[in-house]
C-alpha cells in the first residue's frame, strides 16, 4: 500500500470504515509494533483530528510513552493510575466525557477535555493502550469505541474467535446485567436467580478470555463490572477463595472446550 492516507467525507462510520481498511492493509506483513503504532497514530490523528493520539506500551508495572501525534505527553503512567492506567488495569475501553470528573485523572495537557483509551491485546494480555484526547467535552461515543477496538486488533495474535469474544465483552456485560431482563441476588446459594446456566457460562468464558486465564483478574473484573450492593456476581466473586477462583476458571475452561 502506498503511504498516502485517504479520508472519507461523510459520517463517523464512513470515516472509520475507510480508516480501518487502510490500517489493515498497511500493517499486514509488518511485524514491528513501533512502526505500526507510529503509522496508526498518524492515520487516526489525521482522520478524526483530536488534540492527541498515541500509544503507551506496557513495561513492567507502568505504561511507557510510545509513538504519538500532538503536544508533549507524560512519559510514564503507573498501573491503575489515570484513565490510561485504569483502562490497562480493567482490560476494557474507557470513554470519558469529561476528564475533570474522572477520579485520579492525570492532566498531561490542560487542553484535554474528553478522552478515550483502548487496551491493545496480544495473546490474552494487554501490551499497550491507545489513548486519544480531545479539546471538546464528550467527543467520543460507542461508535468510536467499536471502531477503535477493531483497529487495534491488528496487534493481537490470539485466535480470531478469542479476539471477537474480547471485543464483545462489553455488550455481553450490558446484556446480562440489565435489570429489565435479569435479576441478581447477593446470596450465592439463592434459588431466586433469574438467569440460565448457559448465560452464566458464556459470561465466565468471555471473562476468562478477557483476563488471559488469570483467576484473580476474573474475580476483579466481576467487581469492576458489577458493583451494585445487591448484585449476585459481585458477592459471588468476593466470596471466592484463591483456590475456588482457580477451580472456577478450570471448570469454565473445560466447558468452553466442550462447546468448541
């Protein structure tokens, strides 16, 4: 592919669709992450014109600045700190409409008003995050999340079905936690749970993929996603011992293999 970016004139989906196709074409066959991050950051920045677009790479217990477009940025961000560190910790995309309202926000630029951070996965682990900042409030929405998650899939070498499951985790969580359809209880042994075993197994299986098979992260993900006091999933996860968490992971891995 020639190094000439084409930008669609139309709505958000049209622009992202053309961008995505060009990213796939440009990164196909290129194994160097830095080269791909540099090109992708430049392509996204030119297409949606935010304040800042770039990558932070996972190095030990912190994120280290990678290729970017825009003003100077923070060089290092600790695990679980700020929007980037929190997205890494949770293993999920964060869309922040107003950065000033995000607890522990790290102001690398005083011009930033809203932000989206997308984890970059490889072999079941987060290896980087894509960070985009805007000077306007609420610049990013669900369409940005979906398209940007598709774009960073070029870094993932996991089997395609696992990649799809991770991208779909957000939708799955919303579906099973919807109070209009399902009722959760704080008592693990209660018979009043209004859900079926297949739905439960689907959820656990997707969380295992999402957390790279790490039992502690599976339990932590429950707490992150289901934080209501009367929520069955939170209580269930919190009540599990480390041994029970490992057993849960093993059981669900066996179930998933049987389904395949």
